[in-house]
C-alpha cells in the first residue's frame, strides 16, 4: 500500500537526484581525457600536477555550488519531512 508519505519521499528523492546531476556530480568532463602515458617518466611532472590541481579546484567549485543550490536543500528538507510524516 503506497501512502502519501511514500509518494512525497519518492518525489523529493527524484528531485535530489536531479539537483545532483545538474549542480554537482553529474556530467563532469574531468575524466573524459586520456592520460598521456608517453610523457610519464616514473614520477609526477609539473604538467600532471597542474592538471590534477585544476581538477580539484573544479570539484570544489561544484561542491560549493551544490550546497548553495536551493533545489538541493528543498529536496533534503522534503525527504526529512516525509520521513517525519511517516512516523506520525
């Protein structure tokens, strides 16, 4: 038997997934390039470290934009409220 709280939970879970795809973890082109193994001489080169550092900065920007997103927080609050309603 599907109750209103279950439908509410599923709606906000879908909203959370959409917000993660749009603002956070989804559609990240950072891993789409291939590593240049011919230039790898057993150690990390400056170019490799600069690329990794730029990748980490991009991930930090995505995390900040995710936590500033209203859609993310609406989904989280909705999930918590639907769980609370299911126990009442």
